[in-house]
């Protein structure tokens, strides 16, 4: 059979195509080849030391880009099979470092359809508007590439975009650019812009996404600073499968009751400001596999009914205000891998589970009670179990957890009704356990032996239990040999004995306070230089403090209080250290304070009280701008306290205690006038209640409060006191103290202070206790002090005060002891009554001479001038008419004045 010429040619051409691979017809376009090489050469290849995306496992793709090779064969490059133009470029994790410039040759690849430069380091380069010239782009991914600045408006020229990912870039969207992008990119299916600043995008602009109702499948707006009303209409997009609006805590509103997008399979609305109840319709989305509503303000019960949640594998409703019991469907979801209902107000008991697929179970910080469910011991894949801070009760045989071979995290901390039993007669091992938290669990007896079998421990918390006896040698060996990765060791508040434990090098948090450890602090402690917090307080330690502790680069808390340590305070605090708390009080330290303490620029709490330190006042501490608590009480400090003219000395100080020393001279007005931290009362509702509320450590301080010594286990941020008692101060009370309006306690007792009580003390409207006893104060008790409504404790005893005791307000509650040793005082509550001619002075209309231009000096001058003028006028009248009414009035006034003068003279002679 003969071939027709044209069909025969076509047949042979097809054979030729089949014989040669297709790429032989896709030789790289010369222009594109050159552009790629120039782009490559504009960067250095520098693999990161650490990378959360594990880019270290990737090799740089540009290594294969060489001259004289076809760029279509290069790693990460895709070419059009016919034209040879580069249409795809994927350089994810190529370790590129350097800036992208506006004339970069990458913008010359006009046929590009897919561009992925994610996980490189472009050194803060802007996203240049030239990117908008690549109008054929359908996929653009620049995530995690260190690009910064504003999103250019010309990005809206990319009208063919199907997928845009700008996640984790320090960039900003303005409303105009956002509007243009959404209106022009009508085919957009994926929009991921996590942590891009969208704070200027309001709800109306956000709802422009409804124009993409036919296309949008995945929307990720995590951490974009959205604010205003929650855009609930987005949840109605008919094809939406993924929605992440998490970490936008200024978004407020409620969840819709119906009309959810049926295809939804991933929904993350955590860490917002959502209120109201969880609608039951949410649990009727049959495709849902991931749901997180944690960190909102949702209330009410968890819906009791569901419909077809067979695909749900992750459910997190933690950190809300949900109440009621855990619904039964939570125990039977066949695909559930993670269940987190922690930090709510759930009640009732934990039922037995009917499915055993769970890998993570968190029910912490609820009011759940009853016994521990035995079915949990059947969860062969369980890796995390957190039932801390619940009301679970009854005995718990710990060896049963050895069934859970994959368990890595276990916490029952603060479950005080539980009784955990470590059966020493049973051998068991938890091979993968890394985190064990059993604080406040009524653990009793000797040190748990099963710990010897753990090889990968990273955190151990057995604090606040009843473990007693000597720590076994094998535990010391574990710390020195095999537990190199353990970061947290907390054995505080037990009854452990023996030599002090030494943490390994990698330990960051080491707490063994409130035990009976004895002996010295070994020099091997110097090897633990990775420590962030070290708490050895309340033991029986002796010896000197190792000097190396002042050189640890990461140490923020050094607490050695209440031991028997002697010697000097470490004198080599290095520059650039990060100390925040240093507590060495309650030891036998001596000598002067080391000036290197001034290097602790981040120091907030310095407590050196109750030692034998002999020195003048360490005025060089005034440069510590973060210092809030300074206690030098009960030492041998001496001399005059004076602050110099350094910028903002003691700017944030709120607790100043130098009591029971040998300080002399005037009260330190030059310091007090700079105590800005005590001069205003904060009304900020978001202010932290306590100082540096750390996870494992709370700052504490010993103070004299209302005449009683007590230890504040946690320091309130509103707690402001000054204690200068038991020294040798003299002179008057500086009026500048009246400016410390947030002060709640002032103790100046047992000094040699003289003069009058300043009226300005009535400005201290938050004052709760005032102790001026055992001084040389004279004059009246200012009536204005009755306006101090919170002043529950007052001690003015053992002074030389005189006159009538004011009444009204808290003054009606004080007893005799508040005024004893002032023989010239009279009136309630003393038994000594006042003379009939002594009257309660009227309320003053001025505080003192500095507070009003019309003070007592002005009044005195005016009174004197008026008196002279009056006498001249009166004398003239007497010389002329001598009216009888005037004579009678003047004689009566003179008689009263003479009588009062004579009475006072007789009293003084007594």
C-alpha cells in the first residue's frame, strides 16, 4: 500500500519525536539563561546555622547552574517545552543571602508562571514594584525570605494569580493595595499572608474577599493585626476549605449560628477576642479535620451533639471560659489525635474512652474531679498527657504508665487530691519520657527509683511534695554523666538532704530551694554556665559564694537567700550580664558591696538584707534604670545617703528598704525626689498584677508591714513602700515625700527626726500604714491626715506632739498605742481629755507653703499688716470716742489670749 506524501511525512515526523526525548526541543532561551546566571551571582550561598524549616537538609539549588549547560536542566528551573522560555523557578531553601535590587535580572523573566523564593535571606530587601511586571505569574511564594516594607500596589497587576504566599514577611498592606489586589485577582485560590501587617484593613475591605467566592479555597491571615468586628461572612464562602485567622486578638465578635462553608476542613480562630457560645452547627461540618478556637472568651457548654465528625483529628478549645461537662462524643471520635480542652471551667468527671487513637490529651486547669480513667492506659500512641491543676482524686499507680511506650510529656502538677504511688517493687520504664511534671501531687516517701531508668529526660519537676531523705548516688551520677540535655530540674519544697546537687552544663533552670541540703556550693557549679535561673534558697548551705556565678552570660535569677553563706558578695559581675533578680539576704555576708553590681543594667530586684555588710550607701546603684526593689535592711551600712545628678536616678524604684542600719544625716530627699515609680498611680487595666510573673519563679521580699515582719511571696506591681526606720537620721521630714502618691507604706520610726509632720503627707491617698514613732517630732497632728481613707495603721507614739488628736475617717479607729508617749496630746482615744477652750481645728484650705501661693507665710504677713493697721485705727478710736462695744470686745480677746498663754507655760514647766 502506497503512502500519500503528506501523511507519510507526518508519520515519519512522529517516529522522530518518539525517538528523541522532548527536552531536546526545549533548549533554554539564551536571554533567560543569562538572566538566571546574573541572578545567581548577585547572592552568596550561606547555609543557616539554625532553621525552623530544616533547610539545612536541602542543598543549594543554584550549585547546578553553570555556564555551557542548558538552564532547562538546572535544579529548580522549569522551561516551556516548545519555546524554551523559563516558566517556573523554585529556589526554596537554596541558602541565598543578599539583597534583591530593582534592576535584578529576575524581573526580566517575563514568561515566568511560577516563582518560589521561600526560605532564603534577602536581607530586608523591599518587594519592588517591578514584580508586577511578571504578568504571567500564577503562583508567587516569597514566604520566610526576609523581604520588608510595603506591599507594592503594582502587585495587583498580577491578575492571573492563583496562589500568593507572603507569609512571615515584615511587610504592610495598605487599604488601596489590598482592594486592587482582591478586585483584580479574580482567580485567586490560595492567599497566605501570615504576620503581614494588615492593621489598616477594616472589615469592609476584608469582606472584598467575598468577590472571590467562586475561587477562594485557602485563606491564611494568622497574626496580621486585624482589628474591629470579626468578618464572619468569610465563613460563608462556598468553596473555602482552609481558614486561619488566629492570633488577631483585636478581632471581636461572635461565631455565626449557621451557613458555614460546607467544604471547611481546617479552621483556626485561636487567640482572638471571640465571645458568646460555640454554635452547635459548627460540629455539623462533616469535612472538618482541624478545629482550634483556643484563647478566646467563649462561654457556655461545649455543644452536646454532633453530626459526622468522623474526619476530625485535632480539636482545641483551650483557654476559654467554657463550663459544663465534657460531652460524650469527645470520647468516641474515631480519628481524633489531639484533644485540648485545658484552661476552662469544665466540671464533672472524665469518662472512659471508647476509641484509642489519641496522641495528645490536655485537660489541665479545669474543675474536673473523680478518678483517673483506666482507659487512658490503653492509648498506645499517646505522646502527651496533661491533667495538671484539676481536682482528680484517689490513688494512682504510676507504674501503669509504662504501657504508654511513646509517652514523652506527662503532667499532674497541682493535683493536690491525687495520691501518686511509686511502687519500688515493680520494675518499669518509660523509654521516651522527656517531660515529667508532678509538682504538688502528694508524692511521699524516698526519692523515686524509676527515674534511674529514664535516659532522655529534659524537664523534671517534683517540687512541693513530701519526698524526704538523702538524694541517692545514682541521681548525682545521672546529672554528671547521662542527662546532658536536661533543661529543668525543680526539687524545691521537699525534705531532701545531703550534699547539694550540681546541674549538668545544659541545664537552664535549677531549683532546689526549701530543702535541707547542706555543705558548700562546689566549684563544679561553675560548669553549669548555661543557667538562666538558679534558686538554692532556704537550705543549710555554708561557705563562700563561687565568684563564677557573676559571670554566667544567661543567668537572670540568682537566689541564695536564707542560708549560712559567708564571705563577700561576688565581685565580678560582667558587663552585658542579664541579671534581673539577685537575692542574697539572710546569710552572713560581709565586707563592702562590689561596684561591679552597677554592671547589672537589667536588674529589677536586689535584696542584700539581713547580712553583715559594712559599707556606705551604694549610690552608684542609681544608674540601674530597671531597679524596682532595693533592700539593704539589717546590715552595717553607715554614713549619709545622697544621690547625685545622674540621669533619672532610681527611676523605677518602688520598694526602698534601708532599715536597721547606721545611716545618719538628713533623710535622703535628693534620692526620694527622683522616685518616679512611686509618684503616679497606674489605672491601666492591662497592667500585670505581679512583678515578672515567671513560670517557675516569683520574686519575693521581706518587709515590715503594719508593724509586722512578713515575706511577700509575690510582689504586687502596685506595692510601693519606703522603710528608713532604725537608723540615726535627723532633721525634718522632707516635703517631697508628699509627691509619692502611689506609696502604701512609710516607716520612718526609731530615728532622730524633728520638726512638724508635713501637711503634704495627706497627698498620699493610697497610704495604708504610717509609722513615725520614736522620733523628736513636734507640733500638731495635721487634720488633713483624716482624709487618708486607706490608712489602717498609724503609729505616732514616742514623740513630742501636742494638741488635740483629729477625729474622722480612719482616725476614729486608732487605739491609744498610736499616740502613747506624747504627753501634750489629748482627745480620743486617749484618756486625757482636752480643755474646754481647745477646739477641733477647722479643715485647712491649703496644704503648706509650697502647695499654695496662699500658704501660712502669706497669711502671717497679711495678718501682721492687718494687725498694725487695725491697732492704729483702734488707737484713734480710743483717743476719740472710745465706744463701749469696742472696749468690751478687745478686753475679752486679750483675756482669752492671756489665759491660753499661761496654761501653755504651766504645761511646759511640767
